[in-house]
């Protein structure tokens, strides 16, 4: 039997996840949870760098946790916790800082992008608007991963550098203290191919940053309105249409069964199906797929629901692992 691997990932808490996040991140993560040891946490201290509204931060963290649970995360099997509930993460981040080259952080993509934006805008101080949280982001992320001794970190491709940095930082630590304690070197697991990218309502990759996304649990009425607003051309109902050029069809084919997709394709190609009717189909399929999850989501979002208990339980179990790592790390570095 292959040894079970520990899978860990951090979930951004910026607003309600969308269909693209579901397809590209949530669903594969829930599948991985069926046969692996899994820890999924809400990266609320990472969010603090950009979210300075306490009400929003509180709400977003609950909303993202409720989303994962509503999508089927089993909290018995997967540890779901808030990053902020594991103080060992922050202690380890401080320890890791002492073995991390500043030059490595200078070359981090997110930090460099912030400086580039200043340069383009003609701002003299290239560090203007950059807080230390952004600069230290990769160290905190390394601590998230290493404190749980994770083997595999499923993330989007944009996170590749962060995983390489984590391996680098772990390597520096191991080089110095490895005879007493060595971190396992984690590897990233990235989605395969561009084909896994769900398009948004304008046909580009669905992304919050393009504002072309469909949030997972919109109330039915708002979902319907959003689907009706997806831009389409003015080809008349009777005219033949190219299904593959339509974002509505691509979304439908992703969520409808094969039979329904094939029937819609045929009617579009032959002529006789208008975009309006296709949109109604898409709404029906999305509502049928996500309606039951939305009910569970709404229930979890009620004040006093079991959500907070689930997070507290996940944190207690995750903390045991973090404490065990920290005990060994402290002893290795000479602080005990
Ligand atoms: P956004 O682009 O909306 O800011 P994120 O970058 O926060 O989304 O993505 C979080 C996770 O969701 C990542 O693992 C990413 O690969 C996945 N993801 C985001 N958008 C899509 C999409 N359109 N199709 C498939 N996966 C996606
Ligand atoms: N940086 C990740 C993102 O933007 C979120 C994250 C924080 C993370 N800590 C992590 C992911 C640790 C994996 C492991 O998506």
C-alpha cells in the first residue's frame, strides 16, 4: 500500500467563490480528500494585508468556510481551520525569517508586480503602498505548509513560485539544523492544461479580477438575472449558430450531462434555438446543481450554526500537529 500523503492548501478568503473556483480548486480538493490525509485552511492572516474592514474579514472567512462545507467537505475527514487559530504558524514564520534570504523576497512575483505598478505610475518610491505583510507573504505561506509537514500542496499555477520558495526555505533550515530536525520538502500539485479553465461570462477565464464570474450561491433570482445578462450576438432564433463560440454553451457543457449538451448543440447548429432559450437551460442546470448546496450554505451562514464549532474542532486537531512540529523545531534551534 502506498503511504498516504498529507495534502494541504490555503484558501483565500476574498469573497464568495465562483464557478471557476469550484471546478478548478474545490472539486479536485474534495476528490483528493477521499484518499489522502487533507488539511484545508482559511488564510485569514494573509487576507489581512488587503482587507482592513473587520466586518468584511469576519464575513468572508465564514462565507468561504460555509462554501467548502456546502460543496461536500467532510470535516471528520478533512481538517478545516482558520490560519489565525494556529499560533504556531506565526512562531514558525519568525523562525523561518532567520533562515530566509531577503534577496529571495525581493524577487517574489507579487512584490515585484507592486513595484512595477509604482514605476509605471511614475511614483518615485517603488515601495509605496507595499506593507511588510505583502513582503513577508512567502515566509508566512512557507510556515503554513511546513508547520503541518505537508507533502503535497495543490494550488493554481500562479502559486508555483511560492511553493518553490517554501522548498528553498525548508532547505536552508534543513542545511543548518537537519541533524536534529529536517522538514519534509513539499511539492506543488498544479491543475493540468488550459482545458481545465472555466470561461467567464465574457469568454475569458472566469476570474474575480475580470469581474466576469458567477458566484456559486447567488439566490435563484439573482442567478437567473446574471445568466440572462451574458452577452450574446443578435443571430436570430432560426439561424444556425456555432455553439463553441458561445460562453453560455461552454458553461452549459461543463455542468449539464452529455445528453442535454448534445441536444443543445444539435439545435443550435441546425437553427431553431435562440440564445435566450439556451440561457434558460443554463440557469436550470446551474440551479439544479447548486440549489441544494445553496440551501446548506444559507443554513451554515446563520448566526449560531454549527459552522463555528466545526472550525474550532478543525483548529484543535490541526494545532496538535503544529505543536508537535514546533516542539521539534524549537529543540533543534536551541530555544526550548
Ligand atoms: P480569481 O482569478 O477569481 O481571483 P483565484 O486566483 O483566487 O481566482 O483562484 C483560486 C483557485 O481557483 C485556484 O486554484 C485557481 O486555479 C482556481 N480557479 C480560478 N479561476 C478558475 C477558472 N476560471 N477555471 C478553473 N479554475 C479556476
Ligand atoms: N497564496 C495562496 C493563494 O493565493 C493561499 C495560501 C496561503 C496558501 N497559504 C497557503 C496555499 C499555503 C497553499 C499553502 O491562493
